[in-house]
C-alpha cells in the first residue's frame, strides 16, 4: 500500500518537528532563541506541536537590546503568558550601562554588543548546550554553509570547516563541556514558506508586519518609523506613510517598506512580486 504524499509545507513541518524532538532528546539544556519575529513565531508553534499535549520542554530566550518596538515587547509578554512558555530575557547590561547606542557607536558596533555578543553571553550564563534559532539558508549566502546542527566552539565561534556531516537526516549533537550547537529547524524553508505556514496555521504575529499609516522619517532612503528611541536628525521632518515592517529589529535601525498589505494574504501577494 502506497504511503500518502505529504504536501510541501507538511514535509517541511515534519522535518522541523523531527529536528526539535532530536534536540530535546540529545541535549541536557537546550533553549529556543525567541526574537519575537515571524520565523521564531513559527518555531514556537512547531515546538508546541512537537511536544503536544505537553508543554514546550525548554525555555524561550529573548535577547532584549532595550531598543525593540514597544509592540514587540507587549506581544512577547502576552503571547508567552498565554501559551505557558518559560520565558527568559537577557540584556547586555554592562554595554547599556556604558552608554552603548546606535547613535554614538554606529549600527554595526551597537548590534555586535547588544545582540551578537549578548547571544553568546546569554547562552553561556544560562549554561545552554543547544540554541534553537530561526535562521534559513535562503536569507544570505553565508547561511548556505550552515548545518542543521551547527557546531560552536567554547568561545561561541562558528567555523564552516569544522562541522559534522548530516547524512540521512542523522544529527550528531555530541559536545564537550563549554561547546554548543546551534540548531536550525527552518534551514530548508524559504520566506514564502514561512508566510504560507503562518497563514495556514493561523499563527499570531506582531501587528507591525501589517501595513498601516505610520509616522516615519525618511533617512538615506530608508523608511524609519518614529518611536521613543528614534531621534530626528537636523533637517529631518516626520511624515505619515502607509507602510509595514518586513523584518523586526531595533527601532533606530529597522526600516519599513511602503506597502498596502494589511493581511497575511496581502503580504504573500507582495512577496510573490518581490521575489
């Protein structure tokens, strides 16, 4: 008797659930990196499915730069409370206390301190040996070299030449003390897959993804929504633009796109044209 064929999305879902269960089985202290964005919202939904009817067996870790949109924090607190998730929050408080901000340091250095360095430090402080993230191989060229189980040394560094083979969907999670694995269940997904899955599963997401009239400033061609952490530079004037966020990040650095897409179906339609 022939087995029924899985749809494209169901095949991706099954693969991701398998990876999540492998992670829970192989590691002593895994954690899910929760950025509040669409990809990590997919991951949380998949984790809930993977371990239903039980609770997600590992905590969610949010790296809080203190520059996130207020809507993101409100959504984070409400959503994790509703699903009964164990939310942990880590901030590079030392860098904040020393005045780290994108205006004086520049975006790249500030992001390194408040996000990249904070991830490494937060994982080390929590003693986590596996960190589940929502990175996809279609995002950028460097991602194509990532394994599903991506090895990190004791300093949290990734070496593309020091990775394990992953044949026949077999994943090697063995690590020595201080080493860790980054796990990417959405490696084979595309941005379109993520949005179609969110639509199909009715996954709640931050309203910033939907188009609405917003007060913004146009800075070097980028549409920057005006929030508490966004400072007007000399000569800049605010204006109201119909726009939405394609990705979520810190308020002074994340640009919106001009859009009329106020529904997930509208976003999928726009993405089909963009791609």
